[in-house]
C-alpha cells in the first residue's frame, strides 16, 4: 500500500510541476508578446519621427532658397534704383539694402535650421535602428518562448503516455 502511495505522490508531484511549468510558460509568453507589441509601437513612432525630421530638412532647405531669391531680387532692385538716381530712387535703394540684410540673416538662419534638422534626422535614424533591433529581439523572444512552451506540452504528452 505504501508503494502505491509513494508512486501516487511522485506522479502527483510530476503532474503538479508540469502544471506550474505550463503556467510559467503562459506568463512568459504573454510578457514576451507584450514586449513585442511595445517595441513595435516604439518602432512605428520612431519611423514617424524620422519622416517628420526629413520633412524639416526639406523645409529648412526651401527657406534658404526662398531667402536667396529675395536677396537676389532686392539686389537687382537696388541696382536699378541706383542707376535711376533721384530722391525716390535713393529711398528704394535704401529699402532694398535693408531687405537684402534681412534676407542674408534669413539665409544664415536657414543654414543653421538645416544643420539642426539634418542632425535631428541622423539622430532619429539611429533611434529607428535601435527600435528596429529591439523589436527584432522581442519577436525572436516570442518565438523562443513559444518553442519552449511547445516543449513543455510535448513533455506532458510523453509523460501521459
């Protein structure tokens, strides 16, 4: 009678440890899937930030082009006013010189903005790479945990046969 009791206890312990292992695997799988979902969301956000950074680079470059056009137009106006002579021409020339100065300042600011935007785009690209790697690792973890869970289930099936 004691042998039957001992064997039941061993079988009960085996069954209980398999149930505990299965529960642990379910929890681990849920955590891995949650981590994968978080990393996917972070990757999507990073890709959007990268897109915005690239748009900002384009905007800064266009601002520089626009300021250079203004400078060129005002330089032409100033030259025409100077050639015409007279009081009004002098005012027009002075006005153009002021606008040229403003355009030059705008060009300098556009250069600074373009440099900052390019730096931001590079940093964002690096962030996308890090998020992509994190997502890849999280996806891999999900696959590894699923395989391990499969092994626990197989172990249980083998024990039952």
